[in-house]
C-alpha cells in the first residue's frame, strides 16, 4: 500500500536528555501515526503510514556539550541516543525509523542536496557579518537580542543576549560563508501560504509578515565548527547545522535524486506532515520550503504547529530548574497516563501550564474515576453475576437505548473527525462524553439490582449496552493510549478488535453481518483488574 501519510517530529538536540516538551512533540506525532495506521488497517489494508523521529547531532551546541563532559562528540551522541531511545520505548513511540544526523547515509544525502543547489546557482560565497546564538543555532537580528549593563571584557562593549536563550550571550560572526539565495523564493512562498499549509492557520501571519518584510539570503556554512558535515569542495567550511537538520526529512526516502525519479517515493514525499513547536516555525515554513523549491521537490503537505508547555510562566527546557523528566512522571502515574495528559490538556497550537497537581487531578478524575471505575464495575459485575459471559446484543430495542446509542454515535463520530484534523485534545474530550454517558446509563439502570433480583437476561442487556460503549471508547483512545486500549479490550473479552477503528461504518458489517446499530458483539470476561490504581499522595 502506498504511503499516503508521512509524519515527522523535529529532530532533537542531544545536548540534554528528553524532557516533557520534547516528549509532547513526540507523543503528538505518535498519536497521529497510530490513528492513520488504524484507519487503513481497519478497512483491511496494510499500514499506509511512515513515522520519522530522530536526533539533531551536529553543530556548536553539541560540540560544546560533549567538550564540557570531556567526551568526543560521537561518543557523547551515542550516549544520548540511548537515553532518547529508552524514553521513547517506555512511552510506546511507534516510529518507523530513527534518524541520527551523524550517520554516513544522512551525511551523503546532505552533500547531494548541497551540490544540486550549487548546480542551479542557489549557493554562492559571500561575506557574513552577524550575531549568532548557539542556543538557537541561528543568526539573530538586533531586535532579537537585548543588552545588559555588563561589559564584554575584551571589547568593552555591552554584552548582548538572545531573547530566547536569555542567559547566553550572542557571538559576533564575521567570516566568508556560503549563502543560500533565499530572497529569490519570496513570491513563491507567499503563493504557497495562500494554499493553507500551516495549521493552526493563525500561525501563517508570523511567517507571512517575515517574508513580506523582505527576505535576505542566509548563510549556510561556517568556518569554525568542526563537528558538522564538510562543504563539498571547500575544506575550509562546514555545513550550517539547520541546513543539515532539515534535510533529515528526506534521508529515509533516499535523497533528492530518488524522490524525483521514483514515483512512489515522490508520492510519499508529497504527503509529508511536519509536526513542530512554534519556536521553529520560520525554519520549517520559510527556509525549508525555499530549499525544497531550489531542489525542485514537492512542498510539505502540512506544517502542524504546537505551543509550549510552561512551568511558572516559562517554557520547560533542557537546563535549569524548569526541566521535567518524563520518566519520573511515568514512575508515578504510568506512561499511558502521561501520554493522555499531554494530548488532552494542550489544544494544538496553544501554550499551556504544567504542574504536578494538574497531572494528579486529571489522573484521578478522568482515568481512575471516569474510565477506570466504569470498566471495573462493569466487568466485575459481569464476572460475578454472569460468569463473565455477556452474549451478543444485536438490537437496540428500548427508547432509552436508542437515545443513548444515538448520542454516543454522535460523540464518536465527532471524536473521529477531530482525529482526522489533528485535534487530539478535542477528540479525547468527545470520547470522555461517551464514558460519561456510559456511567450515567449504568447508574440509571442499576444493573447490580438486576443481579440481586436474578433478572439475568435484563442484566445482560444492560451490561451489553455499557460494554459496547466501553468497546468503542477502547478503540477511540488507541492512538492516545495504545496499551490501555489493548488492556480494556482484553478485559471485556474483545482482544480481536484491536485492528479496528471505532466508527460504525466499517466496524459493524464486519462484526454483525451489517445487521445492527451499535450492537455489542458478545464477549467472555475474566480477571478484572483496576486500570489506573489510586496513587498515594
Ligand atoms: N534540533 C532542532 C529541530 C530541528 S528539526 C529539523 C530543535 N531541537 S530542540 O530539541 O531544541 O526542540 C525540539 C522540539 O521540542 C521543538 O519543536 C520545540 O518546540 C519542542 N519543545 C522544546 N521545549 C518545549 C516545551 N516546553 N513545550 C513544547 N514543546 C517544546 O529545535
């Protein structure tokens, strides 16, 4: 099956281990990949999805981090790569490939692209004079910096700091560099923005005004950075780390020539979706598409932009008191709960606060109470009163059931639409409406009384309705909480449904010969187990 959904995360700098912010990017992309895989498998296809993440290993920042630990850059990167891989495995990240920019394959592809752009006259040698922030690995305009009262001892000038990395002084760069003719592509970039490639759409304003204010060519090489890819045929210079990093997205496909020449690879590339944080929008929505234009390759289908997770008003970052190790959160709440929290709490594009208290409250309310209790009380009753066998319940026969099923189907299809449009937080909100409906239905029908009264047929009917809602919920949460989804399906005796998506249209005919609406297909249950145990305070 051709790849019609290619999703990428930013590749992470390895100057520190993963933190909650980088996990957020990765979990978002993972949920999108899982959603698309399920969609195609549920109609009997193979996976149509390719999910790429990895590490940005070159450049001054990494060179200095390695040096500070008295390690060679490559030993240092190997060490950090292990930390990323372990964390991603703990959080069930399902990437198809893990790119490391120091690999030979990637280095060859970057050089190939450089030569292509050189060949069409888009790279030239010029004089570079500017302010450079090693934290951002980017040149800064005066407006993007601020001065303090401290004087630079050598120059007797005030020290300038980058507004993003406020503790890091910017460095003055004055050297001969290779430049990319970015200015040439301004009009085509503006035309591209008109096709709505940026999501949420309001983010386009920032890049549009940047382009409209007059694009200048950018330096794409450096003379004093050793831990980088050498410029082909210029042994005095190495390639700018962002040029190298952006190219990671084409490396798994095989490079420029192959994308241009092999139809299915070109079509895979045409379906690329870059998920990024809002701080790196300019690189992805200005520099990268212009580089692709120069290479005569299709432009990304979507740039999906997320906001920042903040503590005490600041962005969580790799250094200082704001760093939060997701592995520590997983030790308390489990990785699935952390995934849920990240996807539910922060609507795509918006910034949001993080506190331990918020995570604990969400865990208790949404997971332990709403979902966990619903499953547990349903399965416990089914096991106790019906020996775990809840037979198929093909038809909706009462008015109450009809209304509940109708409301549930509406919420389910709304949730699915939100998954289709990359809005997991809204999708989960709708899913929790179904959980709420199931809890209300359970209470309204008091099935424990039916058990006490020995009205077992009626009990099976009520439990069948609740179980069908739980089953749909289990399918709907699978992009967000894949292990929980499997565990719920196991507990309700439907492990076989794991390859399905929640919507009725494909699901029902396969399970019930097309005969029913919202019918529980039957299942045998045993060994109920609390999904989200109470956590001691
Ligand atoms: N290496 C570059 C990306 C190159 S992509 C070709 C980079 N790396 S990074 O490690 O600094 O950041 C990676 C991603 O993590 C960015 O999208 C950034 O927005 C995201 N986050 C880092 N801290 C974050 C928060 N506190 N909150 C949400 N996301 C944040 O930039």
